[in-house]
C-alpha cells in the first residue's frame, strides 16, 4: 500500500509516467502472485509432512510385524502374509507415485528456469532506468525462489534416498519372512523387488543427473544476472518480462491447484487404504479356520456334492420320463380333441333329432287335445247311449213286470191263445234287447280300453303310425261334420 501511495504522489507531481505506473502495478501483482506461490509451497510442504507421517505409520506397521514374527512360534498362515505383502506393495506403489510426482515438479521447475533464461538473454544490453533496479530486484527474488525450489528438490532427493534405504530394509525383512512361504513365491517376490529396486535406482540416477544440470543452469543464471546488473533494460522489455512472469505465475497457480487436488485425492486414498487395512485385518481374524475343521468341511461338502450329483442324475431321468409322459399326454389330448369333435357332431345330430321329436311331440299334443275334444264328444254320445240303455232297461223292467203280471193273470185265470202269443213275442223282444245291451256294453268297454291305451302311449311319446292316421282321419271327419253343420 505504501508503494501505491508513493506512486500516486509521484503521478500528481508529474515525476512518474503512466508506463512506469503500469510497470509498478504489474510488479505489485507479481509480488502478490509470489505470496500466493509461497502459500502453495507451504501447502506442498504440509503434504510432504503428511506423506512423512504416512511413512512413519508404515514403519510402525513394519515394527509391529517384526515383533509379531518374533513372538510367533507357529508358522503364520500364508493368506495373512499375502495380505501384508499386498499392503506393502501398495505402499511402495504410492511412494513410487510420489517420486514420479516430485520428478514432474522438478521438470516443471526446470522448464520455468529455461523460460527465464531465454527472457534474460533476449533482454540483455538495453538502456538503464529507474525501473531497472526494481526489475533486477524482482529477478533476484525469482532467482532466490528458484534456489529455494532447488533446495527443496534436493531435500526431496534426500528423502527419496531415505525411502530407498527403507525399501531395502523392508526387502531384507521380506527376505527374512520369506522362509514362511513357498520357494516359488519367494523367487517371484525377489524378482519383483529387484525390478522395483532397479527402477528406483534408475530414477535416482536420473534425478541426480538432472539435479546436476539444474545446478549448472543456476550457476549460468547467476552469471547472467551478474552480467545483467551492469546493463540496463528498457521499459517495454521490462513490461514484456512482467507479462511473461504473470503468465508463468498463472501457470504455476494452475499447477498448484492441480497439485492441491492431487494431494487431497492422495489423502483420501491413504485414509481409504488405512480403513481397508483395518477391515481386512478384522476379516482375516474372523475368517481364520483351523485345518481340521476345514478338512471336515471339505469332506462334508464333497459328500454333499456326490449326493447332489446323484440327485441330478435322478432328476434328469425323471425329466426324461416327464417328457415321455408329456408326449403321451399330448397324443391323448389330441385323441380326446378328435373324440370331442365327434361327440360334438353327434350332439348336434342328437339336438336336431330332439328338435324333430319336440316338433312331433307338439303335434302329438295338438292331436291329443283334438282327441280329448273328440273323447268329450264321444263321452256325450256314450252318455246318450247310457240314457237310452237305462230307458230300455226301464222298459225291460216294465215289460218284465207286465209279463209277471200276465203270468199271474194266466195262472189266476185262463187267458186266451192271443195273450200267450203276445207274451212270447214280448219275451223274445226282451231277450233281443238284453243281447243288444250286453253287446253295447262290451263294445263300449273295448273302446274305452283302447282309448286309454292310446292315451298312455301318446303321453309316453309312443304312438303307432296307424293310430296317428286313424286319429287324423277322425279329426278330418269331425271337422267336416262341424263344417257341414
């Protein structure tokens, strides 16, 4: 703020041009970005400390493993060893990733140094000014920051060497614990560790060579800065350098933000791995089963498998039988369908016959109704006949009484021959009337019996064709008689 106020006062007095004001403002922005870079470096340092704490945790786990191996008398299970080996491999992979990340940071710093060196070479031997001092100070600050970065990289290089030594110690521990596993697995682990060690040594050698290159470049840059102190820089070139520095600062900010994100992801991954390690340990303790129980379980499972195999064979046989039965059922169903169709056809024919019989029954009922009417008329005729027969019987009784009276008269007094002849004639008439009466009764009973029989047949639905013809003739005759009347 003091620098800004001084610049404003100089502008009021006319001592500072607008271009110099822009350069001051850009220098102030550059300082602000430098402060942000310092903050990000502090965050990076915190991340490095966090990784060191994780390494300490790994060392503690290794110490616990060594203590457990010393306290154990019985051979540990191979599964537990494999899980611990996988956890160590994951830790080694994380360390290799961190080394690669540091190597990328080292390359980015080297690229920034090259950019600054090119900018310094392009802006050498220019005119001097008041702003050149500020520019030199900014460049000195940048060089100091680069020196700090180089020192940090050297510190990281030392840490990498320490990690390599720890890795070698862990390798020796793995060689000690390799006696508890098979020889083939031991050889595989040795091959893996040799390959990883070779890669780590190659990476360290590359970092050493690059570190020497960076030191050489720094010496060159210092020489260039010293030579530049004797020369001057123009305002336009100064502004160009500031723009380049701003661009590099923005790039650094982006890289630092990406590094923060990467660091946060790494922290989350470390927490997840720790949680997973605890869960795996708990699961391992819960899942450990003695060999005798495992053998019993295996034998029982083999027995169950054999039983299930026999059941499977039986089920296959039953399935084949079911298929055969299904085929038979299908053939039977098809046959039943054909029979059903035949029955339906017969049912239709029977329905037609029933309809015809119903029609015939209706006709017979009509004929019976006509016959009833005729029987009623015939009953009237019979009643008339009965009346006549009764009258004739009364006359016969009268004649008998008359004959009796005549016979009494003949006994009491001698009658003449004429009376005897009349008596004989009357007796003959009485005999004829009696014979006629008997024949009429006999015919009447025969007609009634035949009529009843035909009525029963008609009610049962059985009637002879001759009877039907006779009935029809009678009906036609009755109709004709009624029409004639």
